[in-house]
C-alpha cells in the first residue's frame, strides 16, 4: 500500500466500480489489466462489478474471476435497471479512499488510474473526469456527444469537455453523499456540484476502440440526455424552493394577462365602440391569467410537498466542531 498519501481511515486505497451489461468477453481481460496496474503501484484495491441484468454469461464470468481473485466482487440485478442504478449500488458498496468508475468494454484504460488517484489525493479534487480527446467512436456517436457536452457546459457551468466519460475518479466522501437515479449517471459532476462538491477537474485519457460486442449508445439515449439535463438543472436550483420558479412565472403570466385586460377595458370605456370579445388579444389575456394561476398553484403545492417531505432538512454537512454527529433513523 502506498504510504505517502494513504489515509488509514480507509481499509483500501482504491475501489474500482464497473457497471456492465452483456460484456462476458471483455471481463477477464479487464480484471487482469486492473490487477496488473494495482500490483505495479502497490495499491490495495477491490473491483466491484455490477451486472445490470445481462442475458449472456457475464455473471458466471464474474463468479469465476472472484474465485480466482478475492479482490473481484460482484452485484447482480434481477433485471436491467440502467447504468445509474448500477453505479448507485456500486458506490454504496465501496470501501476505498478513492473511487474509480470505468466501463467494462475495454475502451477505458486502467493505466490511467494512478494519475487519477494522485489528482484526487494531492491536487485535492472532489472529482476528476476523463476527457477522451481523441475518440474511436463512429460519427453517429461523436457528433451527438459534442452537442450534448456543449449544452451541458452551458446549463451547469461545469467546464468539462466530456461529461459522460465513464472513466472518473472520486473522493469517497462524494459517492457516499450523492444519489444517482434514473439516467442521471451522465450528470454525476452536476449532482455533486449541487451537493457542494465543487472542485471538479479533468484529465485527458486514452480512448480505445471497442474490442468485443457492440455499443449500447442509441438515439433514444441522446434525446433522453437532454430531458435529464433539464431535470437535474431544475432539481439543483429549485428542488427545495419550487415556488421561486413556478410562483415567479405564474405571477409574471398573470400580470401580463391582467395588464392586457385592463388596457382593453379602458379602451372599451373611453375610446372604442365594439365589444372586447371581438378582439383576439382578449382571449390571449384570459389564457395568460389562467396559465399564470395554474403555475402559481403548482408552485404552492410544490412548497407544501417539499416542506412536509422527510428529506426537507437534508443538507450536506462537511464537518462539525464540538457537536456530536446526528444519529440516522
């Protein structure tokens, strides 16, 4: 075990979390590659492989690898839940000081692990994300990825070139204090930022062509990514104060409708002879007031739900001085 940066409060130097789906061919090579890197650097480690409902013999391969090397551990889902669920379960099972995530398809290089770990421990980053600057993916994947990353940088303010790179390093504290659900694995840096883990770095990493199997990327994932981006942006900014967005928009819409109605009323009384309902703008004013009222009520109901939620007082506390830690129910 490395003595210069190791923290004795953690039983292991590294936990490598590998979510996978139908990757039976690549798993033995990946496990051997990780093991070689760990031994060369004298790291204590564990490899946690999460089988996300594979229909091939991936789980049997994991069992064989674990029998050969006790550092290989496995979690098997009963069905396919998605990469976010796999990462969330893997994070909960880790015991290393630094957590590494990587894909199982051999496109991420375990040789990057020592430098990623150094950046976490010595440069004091909360997260270090890989950047596949030179990619070996088809244009049908690289072009949507560039568009997605540009939109994500703009929406979140996190200046990463490759937000969705599977190769990342985390302080253990980060993965133990975030919840990854749905398909939010694409936005783990954004989730961490909203929870107060703001030191996010980037490292150019080697990208390799897929050796076995086929990519799981499709148009549906690209479209869902933008919907998830809107969700994570909203939840990060307004999750605990929905009235600040719905109430503001509702008040603004209602005011626009009311102002138009007031203008039409004055015009009818003093300047014009025809009925207000003969003007199309009248119906626009009514629509604005109805939508404004609905938005305001949505914000009010959101506040009621938030204030009565058992998690309403759930905040990230970094440390305490002179106070005992709260007991978890």
